[in-house]
């Protein structure tokens, strides 16, 4: 395999349900991706952090693909209330899920051994 120049690291945290398509597309387009599974805070939903090392010249393409593949969407979640001696339909709240949180870091040194 030829040597690749890596001078930036992108950390993209995406929804677990979107991660498979994102990884598959990025690998098909020649990006090297490392997957780290995690759980988000408030909603306790599965998330995936992707570590993507690349040449900064490819950054605009990568960001465009992430914008296309990680669109936020609306979901309704039940609100759990403690009510004694009563049958109550759970209230639903509307929330945005999906999307991506993206960090771009400069890489001072990259070695592959």
C-alpha cells in the first residue's frame, strides 16, 4: 500500500443507527476509519466516534459527505412520570437525533508501523 500523508485528524461522533452507512461510504471513498462505540448523555442512545486521519486537502470532501450522511431527524420519546394510583398515558417529547459532532485537529506527526 502506498504511503499516505496524514496531517489532520477528524473525530466525528455520529448516531449509532447512521454509523454503518457512514463507515461503508467513507471506506468506499478511500478514507481510513477507526470506530469507537459509546453512549450519548441525556438520551442514553448508542453513538459511534469515528477517528479519520487524512490529508487536509481531502477535508472539504469529508465534511461534505458527513453533512449528507448524518442528517438530523425528529424522534418522539416518552417522558417517564411517577404518578400514584392513576393510569396515565406517557407524555411524548419531540427531540432531534442524528447529525454529527465534528472536531478537526492538526497532526504534528503520523507514523504507521
